[in-house]
């Protein structure tokens, strides 16, 4: 009986990483934003700590109209925080606004003179584009062998595509279709002073600050003669033509001259061996080092090229009001005093185990209740791809995740089922990450494993342990034996063994279906099954049942069960009734049933809830509309009283609870 109660107490939902399969439309574009605060019409040169929050709704990926105006309550859909030291400071938010409809934005901030709020005055989190940046081409120079290529030197591998480069690349195909319509771009750049011009940036390596005059002018023309030129002759034409006098000649004009005449801006011009393999690279322009994103500000998600070089530049102008807010208070960082030590944790665990069943758990619960929103604005824990666990004292510990701009390594605690949160660790010792998995072991320790970081080595296979509810952390194993990954799942068996399953690495292109085991809180690991039978994948979910078995719901629509700690697996169901998905969460209930919640599938993000009472063989839909909106990358846990707490996914910062009746 005690083993069973430990099993359902230590239920874990794996941390899931928000990255969908790599599709350029869903990938981040690293950005630079220059921020200008003024007060009383005068530039403000002091330090400003601020948070930008935008409200609206996140639409489903599935096609169709959004909600009618006035028919919904705007939710937080985008947020970033930064510190601006002086007028015209530089910050690095990632404006991933796909599927996001913004109604209005607000700024909460604080200066040396006190807090302030700028309400309801923006329709987007920035004022305007600074420069419509040219397209970027990845190209690793030959002096960088593959084994040395990292985000730290990725800026050496990215170059601006000039119009001549585009014309060169497309010319070979045009030779087969002479006379077809083509376009030529004419664009002007001019030197400027970035102290007086907010749209002034150093774009080209080897040149000073410049501003761009619009996105460029394009002309369409017919020219069968040049289409019939061979590649070498056409490239000589591109080298010599003047876009100011030849309307069929593509090109940029830099301070009155064709940019092609600035030979020092073209790094491959003198590399004959490289040009023999990539002849069009003679028209690639080097990117200025000032566009490199600082390590701590780089995205933890996939980017179109690399996450280390800015591809967009923005301007944000804010006016600080004269009076401090009266009705709204800027949230301060809260650190919990007197966090319980290991002896207290063990004492609470033992005292809980001694309680009689009905005092803590429901007999024959009824799952027809409604979900209650117990926190409508848990702004401190806005994130996705985090992990969360329930401690022996009934508190919830939330760790890491992706905030919409960066990965985090903070730790938060709730003592009231998620209604309020207190920061336990501002920066834990482990590298900021998302997509990790975490468990609580029978001795009350938290063990955290793997995930995806914002900087090299990006994909992780380390193991960390906290003996004091996340306040301090010890490195158990820097390289745990299993391949680096994120989106894996981990659970704890009644005898204290940690079982890790699945996940993926290398931008989710290498999925796993292996099973690993640790019997010493993650210090050492042993492979249990190299190919466990269930489909390889990430962002699945797994749980330990009261009888000690493990049930895994795959990325897709299969349910598998292991009765021997992951050594062998049996398929319980395929196509069980709910749509295929990934990024779902699932929990095992005290009565031996299991609950599946949310996820993302072929037609978008879901908010359905399903229950199985026979180890996943058959399923019944509990609610067609549970109250919470579409989720994936969220987490859910079972509390000691048998209720389910669901922590919202990115940008919604809400917590929900279901209390089964019975």
C-alpha cells in the first residue's frame, strides 16, 4: 500500500519542448531593437527595468476565422523583459508572433524615481522597422571544418545575398527558358550617424554605419540575349554592369557607387578555390560583427539560419508618464524565506504516508467536475517547455522553460496549488534550458535531466539533483551516457529508480525510442532497451501507475505499457479514439485511471481531455470544452488530494485545477 501511494505521489509529466518539426515558417528570427525612453519630452538617460506585455489571442494553426471582436477576454500573448541603460539602448527580444493576434500592449517599468505603467498604447511590441534587412545565406568558409562549427563562430558563416548573387544563382535555370520575365532590384544605402539616426546600423563588415532607403525598387523585363549567356559570361556581366544606368542590372548603391566596386566587402572574391565550387559566392557580402547576438540573449529555439546573428532591426519609442501608478504595482522578485530542508521534507513525506486513505485520497472519484482557473495572471511563470513536480509537502516546483525570448534556469514554488508563486532560485547552477525532464525521488530530492539550451552545446545529457526543493543544485553527471536530447520523459518507480524514455536531438531530426535507468538519483545510468517498440519521438508523456507499471503515450496515437521498469513494452492501444498529437501531458490518478490533456496535431493545438481506466486500452472523452484554451508544451501534476493542476503553456500564464468529486 505504501509503495502504491508513493507511486502516485511521485507522478511526473515530462518537460516538453515547444519546437515543432523544423519548418521555416515556425522558426525564430534573431532581432535587435533600439529602445528610446523619454520623459516630459526629454530623452531619459537613466536606467530603466521594464517588461513589455501584449494582449490578444493565439489562434489555432488550423485555417478559419478567429473569434469575433468583443467575444473573448484578451490574454497575454507576448512578453519580454529587459534593462535599458541610457537613451537608445540595445535589447534582443525575439518577436515570434506567428499565430498571434495582438489587441494592445503595455509596459510596466521602474526607474530610480519609482515604478511606472504605460497602458494600452501600442498595437505591437515595437514602433517600427529600423532596416528591412537583406536576405542571408549560410556558407561555412573552408577554413572551418565541421567539427569546429558552433554558434560562437556562426557569424563567420553568414553573408548578405546581394541582387547579383540571386541573379547568378537563378541564371542556370533561365538558360533553359530564355526570354522569361525576371526582376532586378535597385536599392540605396548611405552613410549616417547612429547618434542622431535611429535607423542607422553597421550592416556590412568593413564599412561604417549606413541607413537603407526603403526595401528596394524592382523592375521586370524580358532579355533573351543575356538568358542565353553561359554562367561564366553572365557572371562577368554582373561584375561590370551599372544598376544606375542599366535597368536590367541588379544591384545595391552604397554612397553613390555600386556596392560591387567595394571589393573589400566581398570576402570570397580572392578565394579562387572556394569560387570554383561556389562561383556565385563572389557576390556575397560579409556581415558586420555588431549584428552578433550576445550569448545570454540568444534564442533557445530553432532559428532560420543561426540564432547568433540578427536578421531584423527594430525601433521602440516609449514615454515615461510623470506619475507613478496608483492602482497597479510593478511586481518585485520574491525569494521565499525559510525553504524546508531535507529533514523537513522527509518528515513531511513520512507523516503523509501514515495518514489514512480517505483523509488524503478520494474513493471512487467522479470526473464530471469542471476545471477551475485558480490563477489568472501567474506572470512570473510565463513559459513553455518547462518541467514541474509535486513535493511530499504538497508544494509544486516549476523549473526552466522557454519564455518566448530566452530559455531560463529559474526555479519557482507554489504552496497553494499554483494560485501564487515564489521564486526559489533566480539562476540555478544548471544551464538555462527547455525540454528537460524532472522527477521527485522517494527521499524528496528533485532530479533534472537533459533538455535544449540557448548556447553550445545546445542539446544536453547532464543530470542535476536538488535536495532542498530547488534552492540549491548538485551536478550528478555531466554526461549521463544516453545521447543528448530534449523532449524526453522521466518517471520514478516505487523502488526509486528513474526511468528515462525517448526524446530527440539535432533540431528534433534524430528521435529516440530507447529506455534508460538510474538507481542512484542520476549519478550513473544504464541502458535498459535500445529500441523499446513504441514509435521514436519527442514530446510524448509517461507516468507510473499505482501498481508500479509505466504507461507511455507516444508522439502520435499509441499507448504502451511496461511492467518491468522499461525492460519490455506492450502496446495497449493504437488509434484509441483521440487524434494523433505531441506536446500533450498525462497523469496517473490514485484510482488507477489516467488522464490525457491537450497537445498539438495535424489540425492545430487541442484542449480535449481523455480518461482511461484500463491501462490505456480504451479511452473516454471527459470534456469537449474544459474551460482552458488550446495547450501544448504545458505541464500537469497530481496533488496529494487527488486533484489535477495544469500549468498553462507559453504566454497565457494561467493555472487550472480539476477536483474530482467522490
